[in-house]
C-alpha cells in the first residue's frame, strides 16, 4: 500500500483531469483546490497530509500565466518556488513522496532536437525561472521526489489554446497563428492517466527528473490546422488560417523556439508513453465538441 494519494491544485487543468480520470478508474484521491489548501501555507499542507494519511502528494498547483508573470513575478515565485518548497518540506516531514509537475519553459529553446533531462536549463522569463527554482527547491527539501516536466498542456477543463482557437474560428474569417515555435502538445487526460499509472511503479525511478509529454512535434500553426480541419468536417464555421512568425506576434514573455521534450527515459523506466499529439487532440475535440455533428 502506498497510503493515501493527495492532489494539490485540484481545480486547475491537470488537477481537474486527475480528479475525473481517477473517478473513472476507481482510484481514490484526496483533492485540494488552491482555495482549500494554499501550498505555501505550511500548516494547511501539513494538516492535509496528516489528516488523509497521505503517502503520495501530486503537486498540480502552479502559477501558469506566462505573460502576466513578467509584471507580477513575486506571485509566480510565491507559488511555483516557495509553494513547491513548502509542500516538499511537508512531504519530507510527513513521510510522503512528492510528484511535482514542471515545464518545458525551464529551457531556452536554442537546442537543435528534443531536450533530454540532463540538458542544462536556461529559462527565458519569470515563469520559467520560477518553475526552475521550484524544481531545485523540491529536490533540496524532498530528495526522493519525482519531477515531471511536461509541455503545451490542454484539457477539457479550463482555458487553453485549443478552446481559444475554437472561439476565434467561430468569430473570425482569418486567424493568424505562430508557426516558428515547436513543442510537444500534451492532452491533460493522457498526462493524468500516466501519473495515475506511475503511482504503482514509483520504485522503478532511476532519477529525480523525467520528461512526460505528448509524442511528436508540432507548431502552434500545426495544432490550429488540425483543429480547423476537424471543425470543418463537423460542419462548423471555419476560418482561413495564416502562418506568422513570433516576431509578428510579440508577447511580454519570450518563449522558447524549441520546446520539444524527449520522453524516452520515462518510457524506459516505467513502460509508459503518451499518445501521439494528433490522436490526443482528436480525442479531446471529440469529447469537447460532442460526437453528434
């Protein structure tokens, strides 16, 4: 027995997917939203772990507003670094193992080819720096933790790029999307399933940090093209799609040009690999749009 399993950040995109997929798989989780337990509150975290006899804590809580983090870095660091440190320390004290979710944004995107876990990190913005320092804080305070770096997450719950494209596609005749940033799109349901399966295989870990993202490589323009092809097949209003460069769509935060993650180590150690991104996106759209059209 691994003891109870708790999810912090249960109201977010991944947390919601974890809660739903766990119910469907008849796995019991103790779920805590940010409103219920702030991971930066040591007393609240300790009580949650103790009262639920937690053996494994999953930290899905994060500040993820990449652009906004440039104007309010203190808030990003309070959650992504300080909150992670507090949760890790509490887990260590209570004898629970922590599974912590991190990001591709710890890299600067200048590498040719997919990033492996041992590649040096060099975050470009406040969000990436806060997550990088969060990783360090987790390892320092709870060395037996497992850190999962993922990328370009979208899900059935919450706001994300997929839903933005669907909205813009219904409103506009032309949608312009960046085509010079590459990454590994990850369906939150697939990520949640992998984490839930990992719970019973944690003893196989050979390192602290793993990459876990959807298979294949895509640009934002590629994803938008798949979305609009699907909406067209379903008879929805579909816009014309135009490729643009990052320079043509300036944002407060600089983003990595290459966010592709090599996930072969996770597959080797645990026998788990996420599906190819097009398949995952198709399943997400079917669930979100419904199968009736």
